[in-house]
C-alpha cells in the first residue's frame, strides 16, 4: 500500500489562472482542491461486487500533494474478463489486505475534500458502501469529468477517459489501473478548466454525491453451515470465500443454487 505526500509543485497555466479569476468575479467557485479517485472492481454492481484496487491523488490548489494506492483481496475468484481488462490476476490479490484493514486510513487521506473522477458516482458508491458497513461516515461532494466532457466535447466523440484524454491532447497513464486512471482524471479536469472554466465556471463546482445505502448484516453461523452443506450435496465449487459473505449475499447465492439445482432431498 502506498500513501505518499508530495511537496513538489507545478505552475498553473495562464489560462487556468484566468478561468479561476473569472469564476471568482462571478461568485462561482471552481473546485481546484479535491481527491482524484479511481477504483478497479470485480464488476459494476456495488451491492454484489468488490473493490480490488484503489488509486487516489490528493490535489490542493491545482497541485498534487499526495497519493494513495493499494490492492485489495476480494475473497473471491476474478472473472477472466476482469483480468483481461485490468491486467490484475488473482495471484496479485491473494496476499493483499482486506478493505476493512485500510478503510480508515483511506478515509483519513480523503479528509473533507470533494471527490473527482470519470463517472465519480461509481467509485463513490463502492467506497460509501464499504464505509457504511464499518459504521463510518462518507458523505461527499463530487466533480464528474465525464459529465463535463459531455458538456463540451462533440457528440460524435467517445467520452471514455482514454478517448477524452486523447481529444484534449493528453498522454494517458496506464489505462484500467486505478492510480493511472486517477491521475488521468486529474489532468483531464485541469485541462477542461483551462479550456472552458472561464466560459461556464458553474460546471466545475463540486456537487453533492447522492448514494443511499444500508449497512449489510453479517451472515449467521447457520447460514454459512447450510450453504456449505448445500454446496457439498450438489458438488458445487463456489468461487467466493463463504466467511466473507454478508447475510444478503448468502441468501442470494442459496436461492440461486436451489433454483438451478433443487433443494436437498
């Protein structure tokens, strides 16, 4: 796990300074301090899938001041398509920490800053669910570079992170890896501010992120025992570690097995 403080600074581009100054005249705050965040996950559903990599960059007054990076053990086998997309294999995760082990440190790294990302609500939903499950608060405002790109890029252009970076002449870091994508989102945002901030500064203001979630209850000992017996009876190998499943997850898996294979006779 990496949590770095970076004291090196970069000069703001003249156009970016002008954009921020113009926004101040209009009493509109362009967000220039934030946590650029990207996750790699086992899938797209925060209710069922797990985080396997966190990459985050702390930016204050437009300058990078810290980085956070870690791999995470999802306690389940990775689908081949995830490995093909990200280059992350099960072997890379087997000795990685659990989300519970690093969550407090990561939330401290984020502090009170807004989140920034390309479709930031996706990343926020996974982290908030993890926080709620540990009885921690994670209410945030956010800046979505995807939404901003949709505002300014031609309709026929792809708005994917890599395509947007290419459209604005930015060289991309390692695609589909968390820290590289977080850095790309940060640099893309700074370029967008430079190009369009003076024109419509309100687009660049952080807005509340809304994702409602309830704490998941841990599975009971009986649920785990019943599932193990069901798996043994039907001779099924489950690609997840049962001890890390919630009550709802075990219920979904049990119902699916019964629906497909039948009950124990």
